[in-house]
C-alpha cells in the first residue's frame, strides 16, 4: 500500500458540487473518501453514486445500529453503492455484527467481493468521563478493547478506533485485523472537537491501516497541498 492510499478524506458536507470538486482535486493524492451521515442525509444514495463515479473508493460511514434483521437489510441496501468499507456500532452486539457480515457477503455474491465491514468502538469525541456519564464504568481503553474483541470474534474485518488504542489493539488482535483511525490532526492543524487525537505518522506507527482526515485537508485554502503534506509525512 502506498502511503497516500491510507488517507480517506471526510466529505462532511451537504453540497454535492463542492464534494465533487474536492474529490476531483484529490484524486491520485488519497486512497479514498468517507461519506457520513451529514452527506447521506442530505444527498442520499445518488450523492454516494456521484462520488463513487469519480473513481475514488468510498467508506460509507453510517454506523448502522439496530436489531440484526434491520442492520442486515441496511447492509444489503448499501451494496449496490459499491462501498470499499462500511461500518456498524459494536455496541449493537455479536448477533447484529454477524448479521452485517453475512448480509454483505450474501449480497455481494461471494465473501471475497464484499466491502470491508468495520465496527465503531468508542467515538473519538468521548473520554472516560463521557463513558461514565453514559453508565459505562470502564476506561475508554478497556471498553475499546472489549468491543474490538467482540467485533473480531463476530467475523468483522476491523474496527474504527482512536490511534491511542491502535497499538494495544494491534498487539492483541493481530496484523490482519484492520484499524481505521479518525481524529487525525497533523501538528500544523487545529484539534477542533476531537479529544483523542494524534498525528498521521504517529497513528501509522501505532498500527493504523487507514486514516480518516477531514478539516486538516478540507478546511484549508489548498486541500491538494494539505493531502500531499500528509502523504509526505507518511513516507511519500
């Protein structure tokens, strides 16, 4: 994998034309784009298709979380969009995650041709105090490891996690388990609302496979230059 292939840029916008302009400017400089709830709620499947038509792999970041049958149906409905990755909430439980993986393989026609199915562990905006307020008495690190193990044992391909947990997850869950890391901020970028962050090179050194990066690239005057700077930091 080229260093730049690790970079997935978050298209957190409701403006399809600006997303397409940004995608075109970044093609060849990044590994793909992330489409989340804001984009999908405003622009729907047609918006995802338009972005996918640029030839950039798409991470469909909709964080499905419901009863197993409903999540399976949502995954099947997403397959025609040909996402490279999609995700569910690990807190939905083992049965729900197994249903998601089964639906992805069945709808794709074969397990090898399906998208990567990932689990969200603990949102990167949350710290130990936030978990405690939600009734989880453990630390973020312990909860992330518990949910990541559950995801692996349920047949998922990897998790979305903070880089601060990546090293421990890599050590405990092996080299084949994918780690997708948001909350990435180069040293020259603002931290914004993320509590658990690290730089791109630190994240990869800790075991991250893919980096989800938004405002450090999309919020600047020259997104292509920002993407090049990050790729250079990762090694070219």
